């Protein structure tokens, strides 16, 4: 019926191209179609990535505007992270099932609408609700941004495409706090959110015009809605109990009920995931010792990072007297160090094994957190802040590529996507718990951010706790992370230490936050 030139083409993952200017699986990086796919993916992921961090710079201004307590500032961060951490794996599964471009675009538009609600919120309560809705949008768009690249580009060009995505994503992450600080200082904290809307419209228009639609034809079974709901309720309940305890008392009915409900929901989540045929979080993966160990290190170190970055942005403004713009610019060297050095340490780790860099990296970061004791009243940026952030950036560059490579290498390549997604969720959950718990342990509550002396004391206590978490992560890596022996010349590679058979891969999700170039190590 069709001549060879007329016959419809069948794509590698099961559907014909729809709406894009290139054919899925055959686009090249150097082509116009390839550049447009990269633009859509990079801008989309930048929307959610920037908003996850830039809000830290705006926290003091938000608190002053609403006359809110410190707990409200914590929720401005954790409401977003609860939704994102709970639903990001579900977002990947939905993209596989219903089309990666489609779910990506839904997420971008959802994120834009929630951003408008944040920017126009007349009260703190509505702002927090809108932040949670932002997290839902982020969970829908973030998995798709990388999955679209993997499915769209020719196999020979995928590594280059992912490298460009990672590098430009790192640049966007670096620009975000600077841009946020400038907006807070020059206009209002509300513009940190409002600026997302026009960018989101551009992303959707580019995506619909230039990105081919793809999905996984092997996607089967029910979407794990129960697991997503239980994880969301569990994380929200436990987070609320931790944040509310300093104000209401650990024995109050509100704290006890939310805490018990959260723990029960998390227990139910584990039971549900163990029984699901297609779970959102495949627990069987944790039977692989190396995978479990690497995620344990992830939880410890990203918990420390989440708490430090949350409090440092406030410390710089409230205690050291930095402007929002200066505070946003202060952490720029961290991203610069990672962009310059992550690939090099990834290659070094490939030669010497991951154990040493995964042990040394957290220890270097622990030293950097202790250097932050110098960030106090009248702190000078070059003398007191720059050494800490440079050392922290160096430690992250040593750590992140080997950590991500270890997570992905612990399972077969066919499971790399879900392994990365699980590691991403672990990192975000760790940051969520740290932002909720560290201030409570350090005695920060109420209007602490208006009291420089009280806030500085709590910040210093938090630094000691964060350094201890990083040291614990280093110890765990030293004890549990294996360095596989190199096979003899010409011999086949040794089989992987794999656990039970695992469910199908949902889709590839970016690694933990702050990843500059996760694929350069391979």
C-alpha cells in the first residue's frame, strides 16, 4: 500500500513521531531539531530546579511581608519538597505510560499556574498551598526533561545531549539564586515566582513544535497511585510533627496525631510497595548491597546539604547583613567548582574506584561546614564566606559523580533509570527531613529570623549536626562501598552483584540535586 518513502515509521519505543520536527531515536545534537529538544528540556528542568533553591533567598522577605514565624519559612521550602519527593517516581511512570512530552507539558503548565498562585498569594497559608502545587508540577516535568532527551536522540549522540543538558542545567542552577536575589532586592519576592509564567509558556510552545512524542510500549499494570498517596501523607505528617513540635510542644495532640499518622502512612507505604506488582519504589532493588549502601550515603550527605543551604541563605542576610543579591551570589562558587571539576573526579573514580572519593568528599564538605562558623555579624565575603563555599564546592565535586555512578552501576543498565529516580527521591526526602528537623534541634522557631543573635546560635548548632552527618556518610562509605577488582586483560567483566529480579524501568530521572555532570564518570 505504501511505497518505501511513504510508509509510516515506527519509533524505537513504540509510537510514531507526533508534533516534533525530528524522528524519535534519530535526532542528532548538531541538528536544528536537536538544539530545540535540548532547549525545551533544559528550560523545563531549570524551572523546577531553580525554584527548589531560589526561594531560600526570598525567605526573610516573605517572613517580613506576612509577619510569619520560622515554621512558615520552613514550610515554604518543605511544602514543595514533600510533593516533589513523593510524586517524582510517579511522574516518570505517567510519562512512560501516557507520553513523556505530554506529561512534561502538563507539568510545565501546572508549575506555571502554581507559580502565579505563589506570586499573587495574599496570605502565608495560600502561599504554602501553592508551593505544594508547585511540587506536583515539578514531579511531573522533571522526569520527562531527561527522558525526552534519551528517547529523542540517536544512541551515538545521547551522551553528548545529556552532557549539554547537565552542563546548562548547572549554569541555570548557578544563575537562579543570583537572579532571585536581584528580583527580591529590586522589586519583590513575588517576582521570584511570577517570572516563571512566561518562561513556561515558551517551553510548552517549543516542546509542542519540536519534541517528538515517545512512550514505553512495555508499560503495563496499574499506576501506583496508592504508593504515591501514602508516601505523600507520610512525609507530610512526619514533617508537620517535627516543625510544629517547638511551637505546640512535643506532647500536644496536634503533634502526636500528625506524627502517628505520618509514621503509619509510611509503614503502609512500605507494605503496599512490597505487595504491588508494579511499585513506585521497587524495594527489591535494596537487596543489592552496593545500591543500599550508596543510598545510605546519599541520605546522610544530602540531609546535611539540605539543612546547610536552607539556613545559610538566611544567616547571610539576617546575621551577616548581606543584601538578597549578595546572598544569592555568595554560593555561586559551589556550582562553578562542580562544573569545572566533577567530570575530572568522575574519571578518577572510574580508575581508582568509588570508595576513596565517596569517603573523602563528605569529609571535605564537613570541613567546609565548620568553616561557616566564620559567617557571623559583619562577615567579609572574601575572608569569611568564600573559603567555606569553595571548599564545599570542591568536596561536592569529589563526591557527586562517584556517588551517582555507584548507584547506577549497582544494578544492570536496564534498571539505571529507576535506580537514578530512587536515588533522587532519597536525596530529596533527606533534605526535606533536615529542613524540618535541624532548626527544631537547634532551637530555631517563632521569630528567630528577626533575632540575629538567636539565629546565629542556632545556625552554629546546625553546622555541628550537619558536619556530623557528613562524617557519618563518609564512615558509611568507607565501610560499605566496594571497589570492584579490575578484570585481567582480555577477560570478560565480572558479573554484577544483583538482587532479585526487578520491575521494569519507569524512566530516567536526574540524579540528586547539585549534580553537575553525572554521566562524565562513565
